[in-house]
């Protein structure tokens, strides 16, 4: 065979190898979870992904999350059970926006990383790759929290079924060193409509939800621990605002002009939450250190 023919054959074989690669199962590269306490699952295409360390991680400390004592106590108790190898539940944190759901989870590595806890973030669009991620975590000594933030599904989205199967509905058991923690603004992770209630029946004085409602409830019920979050009242909001002002080194954080500005800030945003309090404190600090910036809008 002449040299041009060999070159043509090699080129064809390379194209064939590229096509076959798309059909082959992904090669899972082992990772050293000691490199970082926080990781993210990054999709690389063709339904594949890899674990990537988060080297510049920033999160509030647990003690900075005021007004969440009940939720924090329950979550930490569950995490300590998990780290100790005792039975623990997957966790759903649901409720109003900006009330500390994600912040509470993100604060956990700072308190428990030295005990082997790792936080791994995976997006809703990547839930179809969960089996590959779990395959990397089987048998590892670290205790891993898989963090799915701001979850909400429709029936048509494939991630709904993937997550449902991983939680309880698959013949393959998830690793003992893995818990799933998720946040959502919806208690049942799916939109609810008046039409869902049309199939509800009353038999012998008992209410029996229709199939649509049962299906929506079935996913959230797979989380063994539910933690609810609600908007703060005015006193709680101001206490959190003053806490962050002190943290930022603002002088006399309780003076009347700051209180009035903080309340106006929350009113304009339609929410009294920890997030709004933190944003106000940052804005006030920036303006106090720059007198020419004027007053709070």
C-alpha cells in the first residue's frame, strides 16, 4: 500500500474512533477529595462530567446566620450523625427566598471539613449524570453532601426522575458516604395548580388526593428531613442588619438613621430577609467610607 493510501486509511480510522468515543461509557478519573472541602460537578459534554475542586470558596460562618437556630440545630444534628457513620436523612430546605437555605448548607464545610465532610455542588441540568458522580464516591472515606440548589421541576424534565430514583427508587443503593441536600422555594419541588385538585375524592369523610398531587408529593417525601424557612419579622431583620454592620466595622450600627435606612431598603425590595440585610450592610459600609456617595436610595 502506497504512502498516500496509508495516510487516507489512518485518517478514516481516526474519524471512526471519534465516532465510537461518543458511544463508549465515560472514563471516570479518580479524584483526591483531600485537595479541597468544596467541589462542583462540571459537565464536559456527551452526558459526561468531572469533579472540580473549588479553590476560592467563600461562605458565611454558621454563627453569622442569625434567626435560623431551629433549622441549624436540626441540620447539624443530622450532619453529625452522618459524619459518625450513623443513620442520617437526605435533607430538603424549602421556603421563602433569601432566608438562608443555601447559606446554611454552604457554611457546613467551614465547621466540619476537618472531620471529613465534603460539599459537592451539582446543577439540576446535570442530574442525569448522578450515577457517574456516585460511582466516583463509592468506598471513599470522606462523607459527601451532594448539594442541589434552587430545585424546581416539571414532569417533562428528566432530572426529576433521575433524582427520584437516586433517593429511593433504584435497585442500586447510593453510597453510604453520600447524602443529598437540596433547596427549593417549593415544598414539593414541583408547580401546583388548581387543576391538580379536581381529582381529589372524599370517601367516608377522608380526603384522597388525585394522582397528579400524589406524584408531586412523592419526590419531596423521599427527603427524610424537611426544614422550612420563612420571612423574618422586623425585629429579626434589624438584628441581622446590625450584626452585619458590626462585622463590617460600621460605627454605631444602632443609630436611628441606619435603622430608618435599613427599613426603607427592605420596603423597596419587598422582603425582610437575611440576604436583604447583608446587602444593605454592604451598601451602607460602602457609602460611609465614601461620604460623597450621598444617602441610601
